[in-house]
């Protein structure tokens, strides 16, 4: 997965009950961190930015990925829209240009 960027646009994974979506996302990021199959970058926009903020059940897995050197890039416009600029716990606040550049640098982009 080294040349892969993961795009996270929703507050959780899938189309299930919101609590299940968050549980799946937390499990996904922990599993990704533990697997050693790290992506080139993880990109967050839309409601996806909420997964990187205070109180998110995904923080442990995302912090492990960051510690392993995986860049987490969060959309500033989205954070501002949701009033979450001061609630970011993990990742770097970027802009859409930074997200597009990371997508272009990857050979594959997976949306989860």
C-alpha cells in the first residue's frame, strides 16, 4: 500500500447505524496501523475530518499511523465549516491543494 492514498470523506465507514460506522472506522485504522501495510497518506475532507478531532474513537489508530510516519492531511475548510479547527487531535491541517497533490503523488487512491 506504499503508493496508495486513502481518502476519508464520511464520519465513519459504510452506510450503517452511526455508532457502527464509527466502530468500523476505529477498527479499520487500528488494523491498518497494526498490519504494517501503511498507505502513502490518509486524506480527510467533508465529515471525514471529524474522525481526527477530540472524542473520536479513531484517535488511537490514527495516532499509531502518524507515529509510523503516515501523513494525515485534514481539510482546513471542512474543519472551519464544522467549527473544529481547535478540536484537532491528530494530523496536519492542510488545504484542498495539499490533498490534490497527495492524490497525484499516489498511484492508487482508495475511498473508504
